[in-house]
């Protein structure tokens, strides 16, 4: 399963979409987590960057209604993770 994680410039979970610098794409199979790709967040290409993912993880995902609807229309579950800022640990918590 593919999981997208929004991170800031320090590679920690971003506080919101405006704080996001990159989208990290991970593959998780049981307890194995593998970093697959890093995509620079560009508003126009954000949906295409996460299209194949099952989840998107961030501390708070506050987007415009159009982007939020596009994410849910693709069947991607939005997860707000407040317990950690570490992307790998956030994936383990899913």
C-alpha cells in the first residue's frame, strides 16, 4: 500500500498544506516501510503526486474545498497525525 506524507523543509510532518515543502511517498507492506519517491509540492500537481496512494498523512490537512473533494474522490483517506512529527513513525501508527 502506498502512503503519502506531507513534510516541511526539515523533513518533519508539516503543520498544514501551506507549510508543506515536499510529499514523501512510502510503500508499506506489513511492518516494512520503504521510501519510494519525494515530490516537490506544486499546487497544480499535488493530486497527481498522491493519486496512487491509499492514505495521506499530515498534522492538519486544511485545503480548499476543491482539493479536499479531489482527494476523497480518489478514495484516499486523510489522516491527521498529532502524536509525532516523524514521517516513518507516523506511518507505523496507521
